C-alpha cells in the first residue's frame, strides 16, 4: 500500500457477517435487497456490490441511472432497482442497462411507455405507494385506480409494488399505520414483488417482510436504532489518518482558525493529516476526538480543510507517522458513527456518505477481487 495521509478500510468479513445477521431476521422465501446508493454509503460502490452479490444478495438498490450504469458496466447482473424518480432524459439509458424503474404516477408511466415502444422494448417497473413518507409514490387512496391504468400500458410491465416507512426506527404506531394502508394492495397483487421494510423496520422486527426487504445502514454494521445493538452488527468501515507533525505548546497560545481554543497548560499537539476536505465534519471542532495509540485525543480548535489539531499530551510515546483513527476501533477504544453523528447534530447515514471522493478505499478480507478505489 502506498503511503496514505487519509483513507478508509472496508472489512469484507464484517460485511458478510451483517448480511447473515439480517438474512436470519427474515423468512427464507423473502428476498434481500442491498441498498448501495451514494457509493454504497461511502464504502465503495463496485467492490461492495460485487462482494454482496457473491455473498447471496438478491437485488441491488441505487439512487439514479448513473449508479446503475456503473454497476452494469462492472459486470453486475443482479436486478437493480432505481429507488428515486428517473428524469425523462435518463430513461433511455435506464432501459439500455436493464434497470428497473420506480414509478409514482400514470403520467410517469406514459412517458416510459412511449419511449419503450419507440425502442421496441418493454420496461420493467415497480409502482410506489405513498403511505406517509410524502416523497415518492401515489397516495394510497388513489393507488388502486392509478395502478389499474398503468397495467394497461403495453410498453412496460409492472413487476413490483412498494412503499417506504417514514419512521420505522422510532415510531412503531406510524409504521403499523403505513403497513395497514398498503397491505390491501399487496394482498390483491400477490403475483407482484411487494416490499416495504427498510433496515429500521427489519432490525426493529415488525415482521412486515412481504416479498423483499431493503437493507442499507444495517448491512454496513450500524443499527438504525441504538436499542438494536444486541443484534451484533459489525461496522464495516474504519476511517484512518496519520500524525503529520508534533508540536510542543505553552499555555496561552491559541489554536486554529478563529482562535476558538486557547491552551490552558503546556503540552503537546499532533497535526492530523485530514480535514473537512475529506468529509470530516467541521462541527467536530473542539468537541470531537480521535484515537492515537489506543487513547482518545481531543480535537483542539477548528477542523480545517486538510488538517486537524489534537491534544496528545497524555500520549507521550506518540510519533510522527502514527496511525490515527477518526471512525472505528483502536486498542480498547472505539469511535462509532453514531457518536460522530451526535456531535455533528446529524445521523449516522450522513457521517458515512460524507467520506470524500479523494479518500481511498482499501478492501480487506474481500472474497471478490478488489483493488483500491479512490
């Protein structure tokens, strides 16, 4: 491995373990979709999808045509569902790459129908029903009528029905209400692939499995709700950097932009070779910490674009070049995505997907042939 200033390591063993855990929560006949949008939640799209395909995943879910096209060009043959609306100018490429579209209306369906018939093809689609998410889908009270019209179009074939739970991680009442809204249509169309449950619904064990569940965050080793840690999911991604410089400082000095931190007693500081240019949140300034030689080292001053200052006074054996863990475990200490999310006033999903494009991904213990992806 070339010398690295900032990189992530992706653990194939943890990924396979999480797949087995989630698979154990659903009936044997229920299919499992891996949501690999947003660069597989920051883990690397192609390598992660290949490993999951080899492990036994049934479907892949992506956000847009570009992601689906990348997977097809990489040789992935699994069914791929576009989880977002498809722009009219993207539809031809979607059909060319055999991607399954998510439709919310007859108007959308007509556009797909015209294009597919002009190309002499038949598009495969899933019809989405809005039960309270308020983003995609036809409102459930109009869905039956809208679906009946779509089923008459000859340029497409409806293969699935779906909805999306808005608060499965923390609102059981709303989740059950949404399920009751969609269940009659699912029961009327048992010939279609019906799916509703995401990672929170799966790990909370509502039992709303239908024909397929869509797993995202859980596959990457983070329980959507802290109460679900008992499942034993293992974080797949570790985010690392290095100590680039060590400095002895005296009391009274200020640190970083804005002079937001003043040294209270003499000590030693390490300059870590990563910053918000790599995706580490500026909101961690003065409140976050990093692991060096197994010890927590507090961040001093503002996080800058390429460098972060941490206090290593309590790590006397710290040396230039030492490995720094920003997210993950080192020794007996661990900094999890949820901890970082709480400090940055956000959610674990954003912590993972914010890891920047310039940060190389190093793949460990993958059964598929994987190289570094930057």
